[in-house]
C-alpha cells in the first residue's frame, strides 16, 4: 500500500507544451518583476537622497567660499584672490576622500554567494 502526500499532485495526463510555457512565463514574472519593482523603489529613494545631498553640499561649499572671502580680506581681493577657491577645493577633496573611505566592500555582493 502506497501513502501519498496530500500536497503532491499525480498528473493524470502529461502536460502540454503550452501549459509548460505558461508555467515558465508565470514563474519568470514572479521571480524577476517583483524583485525589480522592490529594487526600483529602493534605487529611487537612494537617487533622491543623493541629489539632495549633492545640492546641499554645493550650497555648503558656496557658503564656505563666501565666508572665507568675507572674513579674510586678503583672499577677497588682490593677488591672493585665488586662495579662497583653493581652500574650498581642499575642503571638497577632503569630503570626497572621507565619503570614499566610508564605502564598505562587504556590503556589495560577495563572490561566494
């Protein structure tokens, strides 16, 4: 006597090619479109945040430039007028270097997985 699981279906007739194609299409849509929609939302919020941080960074650097030009008289006029731009450029470079140092490689896809 054979006992069969209630979840297991025993096919009464072989599946046709069109049924197999329909099952494959349904499976492919389920396994690709769903995760892509979730990733799309994640990427959209990430892009919006990146744009906001970029605009904010530009405004902060412009404010720093105006602060240096206002507070240090020699950098506002004369032969050292370029010094204020160099200071802001150095601060930008430090900010970029700090941001790059915060990128973690273990948060990306690992080759073993």
